[in-house]
């Protein structure tokens, strides 16, 4: 099974300035004028242009909004250069809401993109039990071990 994640943005060019330029994702395709597919490691992230105030689904009472909002799903970007990537996303318009460094676990920054969507930057820290586990069994199996210390 393969998967991809699609993120709604109010303006495709603004979305690309953040996800392509600040995060360094590579543009793969534009199947239609309002949708772009970006490469993120071995997966893909789609950006879909949708106007603020539009309904996300037929019959929904909710509307799209691009100020900071809660969502039950967010993306964790696992990276090597923690400080460098955090600096780039902040320069690209993200906000860092919490940042944890030091101790036995990798550093993590809880952030939101310029469109109000939450995401995390998770750094690799050589020599930790978590990093060794990530390399041995893969990111998702290590996630539970890491999140047992999550402050949320």
C-alpha cells in the first residue's frame, strides 16, 4: 500500500513557498492548476488550493479557515539538521509553538505552517535509544516509544 497526504492551502503559490522552498520538498507534478504533488522522502504530499470559507464536504456545517486550528492529524518531519530546518520553516512563515531539546530523546519542535496546520520537526540525535530503534525498525515503529514522553 502507498499513501499520500493532501494539505489544503488558500493559495497554491504561497503553499509552494512554504512546503517546497522552506521545507525543501521537490515538485513532482501538477495534474490540475489548483493541485501540486511534492516528494517528501518516500512519500508524497499534495497541496490543494481551496478558498477560505468554503465547505470541506457536502452537508458539513464547518468551513475552511487558515488561522491556527486544531486537527486530529498532523505530519512529523524526521530530519537530520534540526536547527537548520527549524530556522528555515520559521523564515518561511511557520510558528514554533513548543520546542524540546536535550535529554535522552531527539529534539522536537511543535509548529504550525502559515495556513494554521500543525506539524512537528523531529531531529535525529546520534546515540539515543530512539534513533537506534528508528534505524533498526523504521520511523513508525519507533513513534510510540518517542511519544510516550510527549507533553501534550
